[in-house]
C-alpha cells in the first residue's frame, strides 16, 4: 500500500505516557511544534494506571519537611544501584535535572508533594535517604478535563480504587493500611466525599478527585490540551524513516492507511516496554515468563519502538530485566493485579510449594520478583508462590481484591473467587492440601513466624528490620510492625506470580536521551525515554517513582537538546572518566545474554496482547 505524506512537525512523540507528554509539552514551551501519536484509543499509557510517584532528589518540597539532600548523595546512591550498567553521565544528568523538571511540572500546573517517610528502596546503601525524594501528585480535579477529555484518559487499575470507584492518594493509603488512629475517620471521609459529589456522579462513575497516576496524567493531559498540541489516537507507528543516516520521521497507520510524517528536529520514542510481547519475553526475560502475569494494560507495551530502533541500528541494553512485582489474577479483569504493599502487613508469610519462606515479604517488589526466580531456579518450587494469612489478618487488612473482613466478610465476597482468587480452610494442613503445598513445611514456617512475631526479630530474613519495610507496617503491632502471629483459623492463601509493571530494557541512550548505536555513537534525529529505553537505574529499583521520574527527566532533556538548548552538567567533577556512553554501549554488548548476542532478527512487535 502506497504511503502518503501527511505533514511535517518539529518533533514527533511516539506514545502518550508521562515521558511522552512531558517531551511534547516542554518542546512546545521551547518554541517547537510537536505531534503526539498513540497507538491505542486512550491517552496515558501505563503511567495512567500507576501509583504516579515521581522520584526527585533535591526536590523543591524537601525544605517544607526539613529534609536535607544533595546531588552528591543522590548520585552516589543511583550509581551504586545501577551497578555499572548505566553510564555515570546519565546518572548525573538524572539527579541534576530532576529537581529542575519537578519545578517545571509545578509551573505547568502539575503539583507534587514529597512523601516524608517513604524511604528509598535500599536504605542501607550510601546516599539513600529515609524519605522525601519520592513525590506524590496532588489531587487533580477531573472537571478541568471535561467529560470528553476524561473519556480519552486511560482509567486506573481496579486495585487502586475503593469499591472499584473511589481514588486515594499515597498519604491516605499509608494512614489506612498502617491503621493509624485517624484511619477509620479518614476512610469514612473519603467515601462520603465521593458519594456526596452527586452532580458529578450523575455524569460518570469515575471519581472527580483524581489521585496517583490519574492525577499526574490528568495534569499533563490538561497542559497538553490547553497548549493546543495535536495528539492522534489509534495511530500506531509502523517504522522509522531514515535518510542519509538520520531519522527524519515515522510511518504511522491512521484510519487504516499508512501515513509518513516528517520531523525537522527529531523523533522521541516513549512507547513503553515489551512486557506484552510474548515472543520478546521468551527471547530476553528469565523463564518461565508469561505476558498474562503483567499488571500493565494488555493492549499497550508490545515492544514496537524497541523493534523499530533496533532496525535502524540502535544498541539494546538490559533486555533481561523488568520492573518486577508479584501479581495475582482476578477473574474477568483484563490484567493481573500487582501486590505492592499487602506483603508488609503483619500476620502473613510467603512460601514456595515446599512450604518454605524464601524472602523478606516486605522487601521492594522488584527484589521480591527476583527472589521468586532465584528460588525457582534453586528448587523449582516458587512459581507460583503463595501468601498465607489467618482470620485476624483477613479481618483487619485488605489484600488483593479482598477488602478487610470487618467491612466485607467472606459471605459477601463473590462466590467465584473461592478457590480461584483465594483459598480457605479451617487448618493449616487442610489449606496446604488445597493449594498443593507441603503441609509439614508450611506448618513449620508458620510456627517459626509466630515465634518471630513474639520476639520481634525475623531470624531468617530480617523482615521489619529497616525503615522501608516498616513504612507499610501496622503501627499498633509491637515490637515489630511487620510481624504478627498466624494463629487464628480459618486460614487463607492467595497465589502469586512473578509479574511486572513493565520491562526495563530497551534502546541505549545518552544523557540527552539520544539513541546510541553499538559503537556508542548517537543516531541523528532519534531520541528515546521511558521503558522503551534502557533504564538509568540499571538492574535495580532505587525508589518509588524510578520509572516515571527518569521518563520525564530525559524527555525534558531531549526537548532541550532538540531546541538547541542542551542542558550542561554542573557537577562533572563527580564523573568517572572510565564510565561513558561508549563504554556503556560496550557493556551492553558484553553483558547481553547469549541468545541476544546471536543477533537473529528481532521478533516482530505484536499489535496486541
């Protein structure tokens, strides 16, 4: 089919998540003419379904909290997290530019507030801080988008809603899960506020008070629209256009027809990772791997941009890594739910099919997923794993789709969920038989956990022994807010899979998000940010907001570079001269799995899940 030439822009942005919209908005404000193309019918990508946290060291809200921070500390921390798999230049560019980008968000109407006690994920590393770097979007009023705009914005995951309707921000979630004194009045106020908003509820079931990823993307989408920046939905990119070694545009499909679009300054790929492309998962990620385990929207993130970049010579890096998280399946939902925080609550433990614990249940979700794979490689018994809890836990805490039993007891749960979402038995031995777990092993693990709850010390894995673990613990439980007995029948179990909230490998880029070839040279006209680029965090997850933060920071830097105003590094004295983008390209080539080095043609991007 013959391709038609539609029109020319300064910048073409592929994707519509946080990094994509940041790139388009910043480019517009620097005098460029951008176009956003999104393959699905909805704006927001995975960012809209996320918690919306943004990791911004040295941010503008720290002074209010009385927290001190420095570029030196943040650089040391991220460099350690990256483990040599991201260039020092990129790490420094991120930690230097993040605060500037955060203030720019405020300027365009996307307000953020620092979360005072939300620790970096590896509090024992040099440069980590016990709170304040992760920022949460301030609640956004959906009325600013109007019903038409709201319908174009991807809704959040059901797991982030009360009763499938009501949104909560990060501060509210922590108060309620930790069962602080004001938890019940706060929950009542949140629900009452929603139900009293009757004029809005007559128009839509979606909460007018948007929080988390909805607030972030609602604010960015509003900023895009008030600037009149064009965005084309249902417009997948099919390929990049290259002339004389330079990327000069893209071919997209619009209304069933191929259309060639030209870009004077560059193309910014911000189209997500490849977690929904089973062929790419099979090739790159640890096995076993299943795209249905992902918590991301099924029609997104099929690796299109990564494949297109590889076809024009881009280097691939970190392809064996994902932003891992344990997930669980709920019938009739289009994706699995990630279990981020419930594992931290006291009165539960996670076991393999031998009935043995293998990880600190409260650890960061990426490390939890890694532990599942490591244990499965060792024993063949951790995929799936099982989270086990008792009637007291069930009464007090939410877990997966189960609201606390004191609000919704078992008899009011959907009958189809029993033996599909959760399993239940009057004894530990009976529960073990139902879920196929060794009964003696499970009973021994429960007995040990009960002793740990008594002493407050987890002698196996140190659960509750650091500030990160304790953030989502129950403040009323002593001596350890993450440990309580598992003793009151009936007993329950939920099955966990090694899922993800995205992949973190992709096109290798430099400090200005320019895509690099295998020799570490920039490919003219091609930029990349977000999960279709190799993460600046390397194989780690520095803190909440480590996906969205870099996506927006490098989009911000890319827009400046395309506008002829590149952002210079201020603390180049911190750089190790041996760590450069060219060195990172060489590392990408030498550390890739053997199946990647064979360089067979990249699998075709799948048009859907």
